[in-house]
C-alpha cells in the first residue's frame, strides 16, 4: 500500500488569457466541452480530504476562467482542504477576489513574468503586468497568504536583482523564484530560455543574498535549474508518493507532464474514487517505488532522495521514461544535457525557434532584443 | 531575527491556520497549515501555539504555561517558548 497523498493539484481548465512561452500545460490541450462538472470537482475535494490530503492547488490554465470557481473554493474549504489559487490574476476584480476569500480561499499565488512591463507582456503574450500590480494591493488588503511567483530564464536573469526588488515592493509573504522547467511549451522554446553558466552562478549568489536579507519578512523558495545540477530533482517528491493531479477532464495523473509518456493510461474520477486511483490505477503504480529503476539508480545511495529524477524529462530527452533522468551526472545519457548547455554557453545567438506570424509578435510593443534573438512558440488555447 | 519581547503579541501569520479536527486522526497531534506545507505539533509545542491567539502578550502566555507545567529551572519555559516561536517566525508561520 502506498502512503497517502499530501496534496491535490486541481488543473480545472486549460483555458488561459496568457500565452506564456514556458507554460507547463501539454501541447495538446483539453477542450472546454470536455471539462468535468462542478459536482465532480466537489466530490473529488471531499474524497481528497478523506484520503488525508491537506492542500488543494487550483491551477490551470487560468482557474478564473471557470465560472464556478467560488463554488469550487467553497467546496474544497468545507471539505477541510487548505485552498491555494495559482493565477495570472487576469479577470480578477476586487469584488471577485473578496468573494473567493469569503468562500474560504487561504492562499493566492500570483505569477509575474518580469519586473519590466514590456518584456513581461511579451513573455505572457498579453497585457497583464499593470493589472497584476494593482491586484497585489487588493490581495494584501484581504489578509490571506500571498505568494508572488517569478519564473526566471535567459531573457530576464540579467536583471534578477531588479526583479527581486520589484517583488519585494509588492510585499508578499512568500516569493518563489523558479527557473523555467523544460516541459510542454518551455521545451519547445528551450534554446531561448536556458540560462548561461554565468547567469546561473550570478543568480545563485543573488538569491542567497535575498534569502538572508528578507528573512522573517518574505520567505523565498527557489526552484533550481536542473540542467546545471549534478543530481536530478526529486520530481513531485517521487512518482505517486505525495501528489495527485486531476486534469480538466477528470483524469488522474502523477504529475503535470505525465501525459507525454507513451503507453500510460490515466483513469478518470468519472469512473473511480480518488482512493482507487491512488492505490490501484496503473499510471500511479508504474514508477512508484524502486522496482522500475535501471542502473545506475538501482544501486545508487541517492535513490531514496531523488527517485531517479523526473520520468517525463527522461522520456522527453532520451525516449525512455524508465531511464535515469539525464539531468543526473551519473546517467549514461547525461551528454544530452551537456549538449544543450554547450549551445547555451557558446555565445552564438539563439537559433530560430518555431515561428509565428510577425503581426502577432508585434502586438505587444517592441521588445526588440527578444525579437531579434529568437522567435517564440506561444502557448495556444484549447478550442 | 529576534526573539519575541514581553509585550509582543504572537499570532499565527497571515495564511496560516489550524487544520480542521478531522484532518488530525491522532488527537495528541494538531496540524497547522500554511502555503505549500504543514507542521504537526504536540505536547508543549502545541500548547504554546494554541496560546498564540493574537490577543495575549508573550509575557501572559509564559505565565499561563508556567502554571500548567512544573519546571524547576527558572526562566526555562520562557526561553524554550521564545526559541520555539522565533523558529516559527522565521518560517513565516508565527508573527509578533
């Protein structure tokens, strides 16, 4: 028997007003008509609490795109879950925020793309930045937990200090500084996002200084760039160990990206209880524990710490989901990481990525440098 | 970072709250929920945190605890409670 999951990631919709170039959503998104109903989610939340889960992270897409969000938050809260809304803030008025807090919202996580308006809007593919700043003040006024998220990458790491000061000025209780992780749309745009060694080393120093300086004021959590690490990340705290994700159409996945792994079938909350999905569904058992591990993981002292790294990254970069994560320096396929880093550190301009019409790119002002260096593949929306 | 002062009024920080009783199957333990995490507290730690209601001062909380616990060494409860709260303050779980 697997021990109980700790948290539920409720990916309630893939609709989103932003089109971030590093979006973690799958390239094939779920359509609105296929989304599960309010009652399905409410039952999921009750079952989650009964299974011993403590937190629910409402995410998307943009969760605000669901008209029943207030009802969903109220249901999760009544079930006893700690509710966290992960949002771009677009479409959130002061009144609707008050309503969500009244329904039992405990925590709001607001993403920022940059400290500077033009690049922030460029990355998001939408004019969102100014509204987010206004929203930050409304959140503080509500006295709920407030995390500001900052995704960092090649295009913004050179002014990391400025971005941290910017976030500091919004006075959240917590700041998350996350290196872009290369799944979904981010993998498509990897060459333009991956930092140089110099940027990374600089970032480590800047973040450490900020942690020290803001201690007791803003708690900082950092998500590392595993391409540069010696050992892989302990993805999701181990496959099927701590977290369960339910996607917009009700399928239970061990993580955001698991859909990329061929041959995995994901059972649905429409047919099964959460307990059954956690304990019995094949997808959750596939890489749970150590039986699936190849060498060098199988005999590695670190296997209980990092679980062989990320299964999805292993598949995306080596073609084998049961391979050691190539982020690990001990992986026989570690060279794929080294090749990507060589390109990133070559000093050459970033090669052209998947193109999109120039007219669209021009729609968000002139962020000349990015435009010159590369072309982006923006996240699209489900039909 | 600093320890709570006598007149500090410790309270659970914004966004931190006790889990509902059902979440705690073991009644010795209670859970405090906060963004991205939770801590379980029991024994004296639990007692200290339960006293942090945002109304009473640290000094008042210490005297309550001193009446409940029989600790011979003078000042011991006070320093233990102060250190405990400072740790939670650093994690942004307790404010004062």
